């Protein structure tokens, strides 16, 4: 085998091992987030939810919905923690550039995590959350055999009709705004145009909601904290308290 072929084979083998390592790291990170989100949801859910269901079919539906909600929360938490993770990993690499044990914190891993978060965020936003809601509310079509699959069929049909309705509204809005060839061509490019645009709009709405709710949350937090904590009495005037007490004693004595 020629040296060039050996170098190419070694390069492909190295890339293969790097891909396997990145997949293992991503799977471990997501599994950790999923377990954490499962404990969070089961801690804050109502006691009667997901467990105290006497019907086996309803219990299975609730467990599936719980899994979908946990997956979505794990993806959301990963999206929140991805930017701090990127910054910290970059600082660690700059601080220890020659350390062999932290070389897995490279740009390829961060780029892969960003792509996975983007993919799963759109999947959760467009499919998983609407499916979980409609799946909980579904009962199966009239006249069909009851069971999990009947609910799945009804949920799929309702979700398909909702998708067609949204796409129809987008077509109408696009025809009103602009009726050129570029606008019509962009309607077919869902992955490159509409999904990033939808993700950006949802992120902007979340940021605006955060800016709106943060002052009320801080004021409520300080109000509750002020009620729970005992105010210090270091700066109180004891002479004034004694005079007030004597005055009250004199008033009570006169009334007696």
C-alpha cells in the first residue's frame, strides 16, 4: 500500500473514531438531561397525574405524554445550556491547549451539538408538543376500535389537518405580501427558510416574555423574602420604645 493511501486510511479511521466519540458524548449528555428533566417533571406534577389512572389505556397515554414532555424539556434545557457550555469549553481549551484529556472539547463537538439542538428544537416545536396535546385529548374516531392505535390515528389526522391549515395561511399571507417567483420558491424550502425563521420567532417571543415577567418575578421574590425574614432590631431606638410603653401604661391606668 502506498504511503498516500496509508495516510488517507489513517485519516478516515481517525475521523470515524472522532464521530463515534462525539455520538457517545452527545448521547451521555442528552441522557443526563433527560433523567434530570424527568425528576423535575415528576416532582412538580400533580399527585393524581400519570399515576392515579385506573384505565390502562389512559395510563399508557399519560406515560407516553410524560415521555414527550420530558424529551422536549431536555431539549429546551440543552438549548439554554449550550451557549455557556460552548464558552466554558473554549476557555478550557485556551487554558490547557496541550492537555490530551480535554481535546474532545473541540469545535466539531460544539457544532454537532448546535445542529442536534436545532433539529430537536424544531421537531419538538412542530411535532412533539402538538402531538402530546392532541394525543391526550384524543379518544379515537367514532365507530373505530378503541385502543392506543385509534388515538394515534386520530392525533395524526388532527395534526396533519393543523399543518395543512398553517401552510395554507402561510400561502395566503405570502400571496398578500409578495407574489413573485422568489416568494413562491421559498415556500418549498422549509428546512432552510421557514424552520429557522419559526425558531427565531419563538426565541424572540420567549425573550420578550422573559423581559416582561422578570420585574414581576423579582418584586414577588423580594416581597415573599421580606415576609419570611425577620427584620433586624439593631438600629431601633430603645428610649423611644420605653417612652411609648410608659405612655400606653399611663393611658391604661387612667382608664382603670
